[in-house]
């Protein structure tokens, strides 16, 4: 990196302007004193010309672009540009570019003598006495096309429809007493053989269903329910399958699950058997008849009731 060197005159004047300069190696522009010390241009035109001289080639220079950078209005910037054109520091011409379109070419001169209009014989088709400076061509940039603002469309809101009144849910409060659980079924005619078979079935569940491990107290409590199933004609293997098939995973309380299934899946009772009346032989006529006790048939009973003679049997 270059070292900045500050230079000052060896014998500085006692009054007036004193230059304290730094040697610049980048970021500077060479401006002619004919522009910076011009007596017939305004300070705005001199400053604007200095700014244009410092811009790189190809930069667009327009009234709106300059007004967007500096605080001066478009009217003052346009007047300063016309001053620069009038004194030979700026020239703007219209040329045909690619595709047949016209483009604006802006030329900035650091010395007015370089301006083509400053030479009297720059136009060979005219007499030197009739040569006149070309009129500056300075056009404003096209104004931005206003974008139409969409008008919001007000859509009328639909009229509110009456909402159905929800029916109250009959949910008991948390503090309400819970109904007692349904009782475990019991056999109508318990017997020692029936209860023993039910107990053995419960104790052996863990053999075919290892998840159903019951304690002695669990077997004792659930035995009446299994006895009720056996009394209703269920075979032991069918009872075992209905109680242990498809258990939940994980099975945390096998005794509670068995009690729930004994109550919820209880099979219906068997229909009452139709009583069969046995056959009896009549003591008088030896004919067969149905009766729960031996004696006389209906015909012989009528004869004996009215004191009639007994019918004779043919040989």
C-alpha cells in the first residue's frame, strides 16, 4: 500500500488560502481549471460538470437520475446542464443504434477547445461566416408510466345463518359416584364337581396362554364365573379360547381382563329340556299309555269311575 505524503509549500503565505494536499494514488479525477474557475457559469453548473467528469464511461446521465442523487430540483439541474452545453463542456446528440432505435450519446469535454462546435471549419458544407453552433439536444427522460391502482371490490358478506343450538351433553360431573361394576356370573345350581372343573381350567390357563398367570386368590374369585359358562353347555376348550384369544399388548392385569370377558361374553342359557312322559301298561286292559305313574289307562279309568263292567277281552 502506498504511503500518503502530505505536501505543503515551503513558504506558506501569512494570509489567504493555504493548500494542504495529500498525494493521491487512486480515486481521483483531473479537472481543468477552465471548468473549476469558469467566471461565466454558476457554481451549480461547475459542480455538476466536475461530477460528470468523475463518472466512468457508459454511465447514464439524465435529469431524473441526477435529481435522485443531489438535493437540487430537476429544473435547476436542467438549467445547469444547459450552461455546460452552452460553454462547450457537454454535448448530447441523438444517434441511431442497433435495431434502428435512436439512442442518446452524451459527450463530456474537460476543455472547451475540444468541442466540435468550437472550430469554425468543423462544418464543411457551410461558409465560415455562416457557421452557427448546433442547438443542444437535451431531452428529459420519459416520465414513468403510472401504474393503475386496482380498485378493491367489496363483496357483501353473507347474512349469518342461525346456528343450531347444541343440545346439552348429559355428562356426569367428575365428583359423581361411579356405578358399581356388573357382578360376576354364577351357576344356578353350583356343585363341587362343577366348581372344581372351573378352578382347574383357570389354574391351567398359563400352560396354553403364558400371559395369563393367575394368583390363587384370582382363581378363587373367578371360579364361579367359569362354572356359569360350563353350566351353560360351553366346552372347556371353547371357554379357554374365548377368555385368552387376542389379548392386548402389553397385558398388565390378566385377572381384570378375564373378569371383563366372563361378564361381557357370557353365552346364553340352554333352553329347558322338554319332559318325556314314560309309557305305562294299564293294569286292567294291559294296553300301553303315557303317564308319570303306573295305573289305568284313560278308558279303564272312566269305566271304573262310573262303576261299569269291564270290557271282555276276546280269546
